């Protein structure tokens, strides 16, 4: 590449771009029935993952707001819907949940959820869903309010000392999960 073209490279960058994730979600929520199929989508996801059990818990409790990742997360320390199944996320599942609009199920005829919007249906009832599976806890932040621009969430590993320290230090942040996970 010539020096002239190389210097102008940034200025002349051209190509199709993806819409920001938040725009994609707004479009889904605009076209999707008003939250009417959230449970169905989560059951389909569990079935596709090979789960034999699915449980939903509506927790009406509120939790302390003293030790949170961000003060802005205080509004999420209230009532919540928890969805559990006995399948475990694979690394492909963790990657897939981040690949909005590019479902890994789309080309698999054995997957019930290949036609739906799956997990994205939860954005009808929350802006910041948590996912806890195997040794990871993920917090999705599609509006990029907590982790900053370009940071759509964070995934803690129970195998990582620093991440485990966060889970203990930010006690109020994760107390709702502790209370629910230990229930029968």
C-alpha cells in the first residue's frame, strides 16, 4: 500500500457496519409481542441446551444497596424473575449470547429456538440480565451504562481469584443470587 493511501486509510474507511446492540434490541422489542412469550423463549432455550428441568421463581424481596459495582445498579436490587434449568452453558453458549442477531441455533434443525429471539426476550422486563452457569456469572449491560462505552457487560469466573474477590467484596450486588441459588 502506498504511503499516501496508508495515511488516508482511516479517513477513507468504508464498508457495512453493524447497528449498535442497543438499536438491535429496540427493534426486537418494537416488533415482538409485549413480553408475552418470555417464559416460552426461556423454556425453548433450556430445551435446546438439553435441560430436563426448568424452574421460574418470582422473588419479591428487595436487597441492600451498600456494596454495589455501581450506584446505578441500586434500582436492580428489587423484585426479580429467576429462570433456572439443569443444563450448563458451554463456551459456545457464552459466545453465542454475545452474538446478538447471529444465532448459533439458526442453522440447526434440531433446535426448537432457531426461529425465535430467545434470550433477548428478557429485555422486555430488565435492562441488565444476569446469567449464572457452570463456573461463570455474567452481567449484560447493553446500554453500556455501568461498564462504559464499548463494554456491554462483564463475566466473572469462579476459578479466578480476583473475580471471586469481587463476588465477596460486592456482597449486596450478588446477595439476590446467593439467596435464590441456595433455595431448594
